[in-house]
């Protein structure tokens, strides 16, 4: 994930600093660790935020006060740094705490997630509730992610709602549900030591897609987010309402760009997924 970016000026020093802050060898994880190792959410989350912020530091013509910024789930921590609520150092450190605590919560009891494709969104959500599951990610573009007890996830995979397709996801547990309550408590304790600034550009929240103008409120929402659904559908709707006609997705990129292209077709003219330094030129 990081190898190509380390060729940029100062990148290696930055990663080494973030490694010290997070207590993780991000340099090794981002260049030498195998895919199975970094699927551990305790490692994946700080690595994702580090990759996003490393790329952001090298975006061309990026100025405070430019367009809106939003993140999906752990991506909201990177968004907080991009918008000036947190320093990049604090954002990566917070991601390490979040990942470690969510990994612990996943070990408490068997749980999981599955992607539900197609179907009417409200009918899918109602059906999931009937199955004892939560619609943890309402991603728009015909995709909702179910979250809950492992046996219930297995059941909807085997017996999907008519007109839908259900695919199990390789995740550690039921993120964005009450299964993550212990992680939420630990995260609340950690953020109490932080001093957030107010955003310097429009900063959208996954909770409801609204623009948050208070850094303290955004941190509160980050804490609550680990047990609440991600409303990426509402976030994209707000981007459209704000007049956004082009988007840039920071690494590891691709998934959100695909959702934007499908959901905001005819609204967003250019959607760029920055996967390598070569893609930076296209993000202008």
C-alpha cells in the first residue's frame, strides 16, 4: 500500500513519525506485510488513514477552504485531518486506537457482515431488522451492508431476500452496531485528551450527511460512529446538494469512486481514484 508513495519527498520520514505515534511499524506493514496480516482491523485502520493522509500531503493545488471533504467509516478520521479538525499525527494515532479496540470487541462473540445488493433500500432495511440484523452501511448505488450475529449473517447469505444478492464480507466482526460498544467507550476516553479545531472547509458526517462546523461535535460523532450506521447514501446526496461536480478519492481508492459514479451519474463529471502517485496529476 505504501511502497510507491515512499518515493515522494519526506514520505519515509512521515511514515516513521506516524509509526512512533501509533506504536506500529507502518513502514513494514505498508511495504512488506502480506495481505492476510494487514486484514487485521487493528493494523488495517491506521494503515488506511496513513495512506490517505500521505497522498493528501502531495495533492496538487490543495488549499484550505477548497471543496467539501467526507470519509467512509474509518475514512472519517482522515477527513478530520484534511479539514483541519485533527493533525495528521493525531488522526493516525486515533486510527490505531480505534482499530485495536474494535479488534478486541470482535473477539467477544462471533459476528460478521454481508453486502446486500439490489432491492428497494427501505424494504431491505426492514427485512434485515426482521432477521435481527442492522443495516450498518447504507452505501447507496444499490448496496447495503448487513451487520450482526454470525449465524444470522450466514442465514441471509443462504436465504437472501427475493430480488437481492447477498455476499459475505471478510471482516473481523459486526462493525457499526452495539457489538462495538466497548470500543466506543475506549475511544471516548482517548479523544478526551485531544484538542480539535473547527473545520477549515465543509466537513460531512456519515451519521446524516450533514456539514459539521464544530470540531468538538465532529469528534463526538467519530466516537458514536463505531456503533451507528454509516449513511454514505446521505453523504453522497449532500455532496450533490453542495454542487460538487468532481471528486478525488484518496488511497486505498476505488470503492467510493465506483459508488459516486453510479449514484451521482450525471452530477459528478469526473471521479478520480488516487491509487498511486501517478494518479495525482489527474486529481487537479
